[in-house]
């Protein structure tokens, strides 16, 4: 694929001809992804009727650091390790330190 072109993820075509479904990934940058779904359906009527529709699906990817470390920490994105903020401890930095 050329830089910036849509990548076909998969496609299915009817053995009866005329009908198909295609999923393409649209190039994006960052924590999201765009996909285009194209559907062409043809019936067995006389004369055959067909319809073509497509739509775009926007998928937001969750930041793994946010899910792993919680709100009371800093996540090193290269190592995916959490460093707890002052006053918190634990694997997910959700346990307050008792300062009594």
C-alpha cells in the first residue's frame, strides 16, 4: 500500500455475484482508528435489486497507562511502569498511605 492509502482488512464476495462486504482501515495518528465498511447487497428478484452503502466507524483506543496506573500516578510510556504520587502506594497507586 502507498503511504496514506486505505488498507483493506478483509473482504467477502457472494458466490452468487453482486454482493460483497469490505472493511478498510483509514490511516490515522494517535489514540484512535477509522474504518470504512462498504456493503453491496443484491437480491434474487426479477429484475435483481441492489443497494450500496458505506459508513465510517471511529474507534477510540484507550491509553494503557491510564488503565494500569490509575489517577494517582505517573506512567512511563516506554516501560509501562507506574510511579505513585506522594501519599499513594500499591500496584495501581490507589492505596492512600496512612500518615498518622
